């Protein structure tokens, strides 16, 4: 039976634990079924959407036979099977969404590192809707901008996006675009909307700025000027919140050496610099050359911060000294990779990790 392609088959599933990527785990006839739009403890009918053979397949819950109390109607009508793939858990209460995310992190810590560690995901200030400040849209066959369906190139056209900053997408959604054009929209710390068009012309990728270009953000007691579509936290309250956590956890000593790895434009380097003072030294390492330029300009008043442009796993080989505090916030593509050179921290170092 496992040799058959189950695509399109309807399965009745007792939904098990949460898994990464908005899925829950169920089992049928010795196979794992990763099912979306379900919640742990529910009984659902699910349609298999993808089956490449082997020990697992993917499915969408199309009917809920027994719901758990945490289920709600999604605030976005497109957060349903076969539609937009942008949100994973709109069918759960906000409190339960955070609990599910905590379970995923705890499971990863146990499975990958053998650590039994309770994980609590805290809410950021503000509403659960209207917060996303950075969105990349794509134009579909009819020229309308939208987001892709889950694990698909199919574009689901949008009238609006409930999680986006109100008004940020209005201009992009009100016009027609060339098929396949991507539109990046950023709402900065002053509410200014920046937009650029990304298109492939004669085999070459081209970017054209449509509005704005240089964004201003506010965090850690500073104004930050940076390329609008470079890296910055998506939630307006995230940068300030994370900076406060680094400030609390790092507690670098005056005159100490600290490293800010995968530093972006230097948000955490600025926090560390205030702690080590002018007699200390903060090394910021970032692979994005534009981010390094923006960081150097924003932190030009902090001579204790020096910059290294390059991939962290390569730059580490040339760094000298033993940092009292290394801060690591790797992007997703490196979280599963072990760097070739370990971080050589002092015996009392306080490593601060984010993923």
C-alpha cells in the first residue's frame, strides 16, 4: 500500500503533535502524514496534496470532525486549504499559536541537542494583526499581485493582507504587473512606505525602486538609516525587544571584547558597545556588504566597534582574542550547519543565541 501515490486521497486522521512549518503529525498505514490546517488532538478529514513516495506524505485538513477548544475562524479568508501559504496558524487562538511554536522549539532542542528545556514564546507588544512591515508580493497570470500557495508557484491574488501594516500594500495591490514580477514593500519606523520592483529581463534580474529607498528605524535608543529592503526585524516591536534581551543577558564588562556575529546593521553591536565602553572592543561580522556600509555609517560615533565583511564561518578563522560575550543570530540557512571554527570565548563567556 505504501507503494501507491496517495495524492488526492481523503484520509480520516487523529491529529498528533505539532511539527515545524505549520504541520501536525498523524500516521496512517505505517506512514507519517504531515497535515496542515489542523491542531493537535483534533479528528479531521484531510486530502493528500503531495506524495513523493517513501515514508511520508503531506495533506490539508478539509473537514474538522472533532475540534479542540483552541480552534477559531481564521481572520483572513485566504488562510484555508488551497489558498495563501503565508500564515500557518490563523485557525488557532493567539495564545495557542505561541504554545505550538514553543513546542516546536522544545522538540528541536530535545531531538538535536538532547536538551529537555521548557520553552515559552512571549507575545510582542501590539495586536496580532496589522504588524507585518515587510512583504514580498508576486504577480500572477492576471497581473494582480499576491502571495504563493503553500509549496507551490501558484499565485493567490490579494485584496488585502490582515497581518500587514495597514495601508502599506494598497498601491501594490491596486495595479497590474507583468507576470512573475516581484514587488517588495517595506513600511519603516516612521510609517513611510518603500517599494521596489524585481523582474527578470532578458535573463537578467533587475531591481527598480518605485518609492522611497532609504528607511529609518528606531531601536536601542538610536535612529537607524538603512537600505529599505535590507534586513531589519519584520515586527515593529521586535528590534527594541531583542535589543533589551541582549542588553540584559550579555552584561559585557567595561573594557571587554565582544562579538556580534551575523550582525546586520549592528543593532546588537550598539548594545554591546555601550556596555564595553570606549576601552572595550566589539567586532561586528556580517556577510551583506550593503548592511556593513549602513552599519558603519550608523555606528560611526562608536569607535569601539569594528566591522568584518564576510561569512561568519570564514571570518571566525581570522579573528583574534577571546570574547567575553559572543552574540549569534544566524539566518535560517546556517542554523543546521556547524561552523568549521568554534567560537573561542573566555571561560566565563555569556553566549547569546537567537534562531
